[in-house]
C-alpha cells in the first residue's frame, strides 16, 4: 500500500467512464457510497468507500458529505476573452433587426473587434476574469478560449496571451483556439482571399510562440467560404495543429463534411447540418458541439437534428458559447438545462456533453472528462439528490467544492 495525497469519502461517484449512459448504472457510470483517491494530481484509486482502507491511506482526508462527485465540468466553446458589451444590439434585435442586418451594418463581431483592439492586455484580462469566475463557481475546471476579436496578428496574439494568463491566475485549465478567420476586418473590405492569406501566415507565427492549441474558422455565408476555410485548415495541418469549425449555424455550407475530412476535433452549432454532414462526422469521430445559448438568444427556430446525430452515434458536447453578441452566458449549468428543455437531450447526454464529450472536443479525453485511474484529478462536488438535478434547476448553483489537479478548493474564486 502506498500513500495518497487526498482521499475523498462519503460521495456518490458519477464517473462518466466506459459506457456511461448505456451501462445500467443510472446512465452516469455510478458508484454509490464511494470514495476517490489522488496522488500526484491524478486519480490513484476509486471505488466503494468500504474498500478504500484496503488500498491505501492519505495525508489529507475529506468527507464529501454525501455529495455527488462528477468530473470537473468542461466549457469547450467560448469567446470569453473580449472587451466591450453589445447590449445595444440586443435591444436592436428586439426592435426587429436580424443578426445579419446588424453584422452587415458594421455591428456584430466588428463592434467587439474595435473594443478589443483598443483594450490593453491588462484591461482585456480585467474585463474577462469576472465572466470566467462565474463559470468556475459552477464547477468548471477546463475552459476553451478562442481569439477572433483582433483580426490582425498583434491583436490576435494579445488575446491568446490573455487566454494563457487566465490559466495562470485562476485555477482552471485553458485550451486556446486561434480563430483569425472569424470575420473580415474593415482594412480587408472586398478582399476576403487576401485576408485568408494573412490568417494562414499568422498560424505558424502564433504556434511558434506556444499560443495556439487548435485552429477554428467561421464557415458561413456572412463568414468565409468552404474553400477559404480549407486554406486555413491546410495552414493548421502544416503547423501540426488540430482544427474545429463554426459550421451550419445559419445555413448548410458543407462545413461539417469539410472539418470531418480533416478529422477535426469538433463541428460547432450545426442547426442546419445535413445528413451527409452527420455521416461524415460519425465516420471521422468529430464531436458535435451544441450551443443552446446562441439559439436561445437569437430566438432561432431551427434546432440541430439531435435525433439524427444520436442515431448516427455522433458524440454531442454542450458549451456556453460565451460571447458578447449572441450568447452572453456565464453558466454552463444553464446551457445543460437549455439543451434538455429546448432540444430534448436527456440529462445523461447533457452531463456527458459537459464532461467526457467536451474533453473529446478539445482533444483532451485521455486526460480529463471522466473519472478513471490515471486521469487528472479534476472534480466537482454537488449538493444534489441525483445527477439529473444539474440539468433540472434554473438559476441555482449546487456546487459544494471543486478539486483542480488534486487541490481542494471552495467553488467561488476570490476577485
């Protein structure tokens, strides 16, 4: 028997491991009246509490108080580092303007670009941290952060540096995504192909600085064509970086098939994905990242084809899509509720979507997303009667504690 750093007892474990959702253990990979042990920041053992003493002892022991313990939540799609606010556009939409009307008039993404370009690195970090703290208070332990509001190399690098700093100043693992192909900046008006040349040139430079974990693009009629997007993907491939894609949010542009052809990590939004796109994603293992916040905020009426994705066996993740224009949401628990109520995901699917499938959407499923020996010790403890409560309550945060890399903390992160 070797010593553990931490032992948490008197918890019900929702491991989300193995065939959770189809294993008969209430759909969550359940171990009732369980315990979990940590050594060196990783899971060393887990099982029934009665067996813990047979396997080891710990320097620190915690009584989980009968809470449910899940993998730490993962928000796998955010634009959370940005400056400014777009409540004026929210008001305009309520007065009849569409998202495309606002974008074509110079609003939308470009209004945030102007604010983000003008902000110093320190100001950008200061504006972003409160939003991120709200997520961490709800048990989020891993966060994806995209660039895409700089649209030139210096400002894109600034955003990505701030994203890296978030992981240094707060207890959260950050995965960065370069989204230079987010919108056409005004200095490249009517010259989209030239801008894509510039984006392709940014990829190796930003990667060489260690700022990029993946590359994304907005493949849409108000974004970039599939052909332009493929040029960005080729640049990512040359730099050895995985790709993902904003695809089929407003129309079917063939983005799902494209990102699947590059064995992309994820295709995100997908309200208008075709059967061919679903089949391609199923064959490539590309995750469907569902973003109910934008659907709700834009008052969309075309839901993603959940039944078809489910039938094809496409893994479905759920994320906040936190951004200032179409999903200013800082609650992953609310996103889970929306995915269930608006789109009829089951609670098991939704929770898997914010853990095991979200990890896969970041290429981190070997490290996080489920409770298994050897994985990183990122957990959340919840004062709930059953895991479905995490998808059920609206505006209620039952997070009792969080463990980040084996370190126990209260869920609220001080300012």
